[in-house]
C-alpha cells in the first residue's frame, strides 16, 4: 500500500507529480490544437474528403493517448507496492486497449463512406449493416482483450452468452424473423433507400430507411409507416423506381361527325409530336400506340398510350400536360372537336 506520511512529506513527489500533470495538460492542449489543426490542413490539401472526416472522428479517442501516457507517468511516480504496481500496469494497458479499439470503431464511418464511393454496387443499406457489424466486432474484441488482460476467461463468457442467445432466440422469434427478412431484402435487391414502392394493402411511398427489424416507408402525405421486414420479404412489392419509363395512357373522345380521313390525320400528328418531344420516348426505344378503339355512346374513342423518359412524378406530370394540350391543338387544327355526353330525343306526332 502507499505510505501516505512518506508521500506527503516528499517534496520530490509533489514536484514530480506537478510536472507530470502540467506536461500532460500541455500535451493534450497541443494535440487538440496544434497537431490536430496541422493534420486537418494536411488533409485539406488532398482532393478526397474522407481523410478530413477520418481525422475529425479520431480527434476524441486519440486524445486519450496523451492522457494515458500522463496517467502512466503519474502512477510511475507513486511509491506503490509490487502487487499494486501490477494492477496499475494492467489498468494502464486496459486504458490503451480502450483507446485503440475506440479509434478503430470510430474510423468505420468514414471508411463506410469511402467504400460506398469506390464500390457503387454496395447499396447504402448494405454498407450500413456491414459496417455496423464491423463496429460491433471492434468493440467486442476490445472488451474481450481487456477481460483477458485481467485474467477473465472470455471464452466461457461468450459460451454462456451463446446459451443465453439460444434462449433469447426462442422468445424473440419475430425479431430474428424480421432480421432475416431484412437481410433477404438487401440481398435480393428488391428495393433500396429512396425507391418508390407499393406493398398491396400495406403501404405505398418512398423507402426512407431499412433497419434491422422494420423498414420506414414515407407516404406521399409525409406520414411514416414502419413495416416489419418479414412482411416485406413475404409480400408482392411493386417497385416503381425500377421502371425504365413511365406510361401515359388515356382515351380521346372525338365527335361522330369526324371523318375517317380526319381521324387518321389527327393520329399521324399525335404520333409525330411524340417522336419529336424530348420528354417522351420515341419508337426506337419503345412503341407508342395511337389507335381508334371503340364506338362509344357519344364519341369515337382513340387510345393514346406512350411513355415518358423520366419516372419522377413531377417530370411525368409536365410531359403529360404538354401532350394533352398539344392534342387539343391538333384536334382543333384538323377541324374536329371533343365529344361530350349527348342524348337525342325523337318525338312522334299523333
């Protein structure tokens, strides 16, 4: 144990302790200001943004290193007995283990962003899951290393946790079912973050987040819906964002007094407009259909079926509006008109 009387009466101890504390504070201040700012300036010279992010996230855990060195120097000045000196050494080693593995776990976020930028085939959701697992593994290895340092049999604890996990799994089947469902969704690439999907009878909207248990779908009225992953993995999903084009389909009702020749001219003009419009898909990519389809009660119906190049709702509405207005001009230019419901009544004379 520490001899307190000897400790308090030792001027050299007080001087040495004061120097250690002062040097440690100076080292911490220098690291967080001069050294850190120098590293940031050096990283700013590169074209990559990821080295800047890496230095920022490592600032806090790496600050523990000069603190640890100062703590070690302070303990070294203490007149401890051998057994307590051993514990102090183990404490310092544990401190550095924590600093190292904390730094590794913190570096996972900028590394995740860098991998996503280089390897585009990895979806944001898949990257998030992978690096969450890496971060958890870094923390786990750090804890096991500290336990092993203190003589604790970490293997026995992990085995015990394994048995506990089996018991937990039996009582949390829905959680693991949703977890497996989320892995299937990501692996099969049914949809990704930002896609517009429709799950019949469940939800329709934009995928905002795919988590371990559920997926957040933001409806178009901005209301959030949290759908269990097991439901999504077992349901039929329409992914509208995967469409190469978006379809415009409606009928134009022409009056019955329109001659066949006029109808053919109207059809040709509409087809010509679709071919020339930059927002609509031309016949080289996909065929459009402009055909007379039916004799309706009050009109001759012409089907207009074509596609927009953009699948975004706003762009689709603009292209459809332009097409409708142009069809109005074409019909009027060719001397025809649009039909509306009419009824003719014949009265017989007595």
